[in-house]
């Protein structure tokens, strides 16, 4: 995280004084990023000091957020069609930039409500009464936690299953971050965990140590084994999350069970 923040800080520094820097005020790096900026800074977020912010955030049964979009004394209700509370911040970033470009609040609302994500990014797939969240395009600790939180919300009326693969390119804290995700599985009260891959064994081990029952966790070595085990477990009404780094190709499990 520190290295990413430093790299992003370099981008902020090259924006000239005549430029615009749009920053997330909820981010812990906001103060240092804002200090580095030579251009004018506009902030977004849930923080009450953000120029463009969201209030009254709610999630529907499929974890699609709605919120009041606020900029100055203007506000409008926005209902996103994409899943996950974390996408509110993404929507606010786009809204802040559009607002600076003179786009009206109604046009911003329309654009946000019509926005769709690319394939394998919180993509909803329905198979025989089973809802599958295909988020297999990529993974890092922050996006893993966001996806598990979304799965947990959808599990209020359904059984939740997480198929999680390795997160790559995390450097010296690789084991730590995988174990952190294992604990998050338990924190979010996920009903069943299937971990696939050499690094994901640390997700599996940490989940068991945090209290997940052995009978509700599996560790598998291959896509074929993952697909075979999932077929045994899944039943109508379940919600399944599929997520790993891009190189793992975890979406191929979906092809085997769909």
C-alpha cells in the first residue's frame, strides 16, 4: 500500500498549477497527496468536508447502492446498477470530475445510473437459481475485502460460498495479506470457503484459525478440483463469489459449472 501511494503521489506531483487533482478524501493518504499537489484539489468521499460526497447510502437485495449525491447546495438521488458499496467511491470520483467540467447534476445522475462494469468485474451470472458474482478479473487485499462484504450482504437471505484464489504481486507481505483475507471470510460470516492455489492455503488456514468450521472449508489445487467440489456444494438459492488475480484464470471454473 505504501509503495502504491508513493507511485500515485508521483502522478499528483506532475499535474501543473493550472491543472486539477481529484482526490478521495476518505483515503488515509489524502493529506499527503493534497500537500504534494500543485494544481487545484477537488475532493470526493463520504467525509463531510468533501466537495462532492455521498450521504444516506443504502444497498438493495443484490447489493446495488443508492445514495444522495451532494455537491454544494445541490443534491440528487442516485441508484447504481453495479454491485458493491465500494463502487460508491468510484461513482463519486466520476461525479466530481464531471461537476468540474460543468456537467449538470441530472446528467451526472443519468450517467452514473446507466454505468456498467466490464466483464468479470462484479458481474452477476444466474445459473439454475444460483447467483454467481464473477469478480475474477483481478484481486488485491482491498478488492477482496470489498467483494466479501458484498457477498455477505447478499447472504442475509441465502447461503454464501466464496471461491478464492491467489493474489499475486503483493511482495514481502504476501502471506500476511492472504491470512488477512482468511480472517475477513469469518468476519463477514461467509458460510463456505473454497481456497484454490499455493498462496490461498494461507486464506484457508487463517479462516480455520479464526473460527470457520473445518466442514465448511476446502483447499483445492486445481480449477478442475474447484469445479468438482463446487458442483457438490451448490444448490438453488445460493450465492457464489469467484475471485482471484488475473493470472489464475478462476473464471474458467464458471465455464465448468454454468
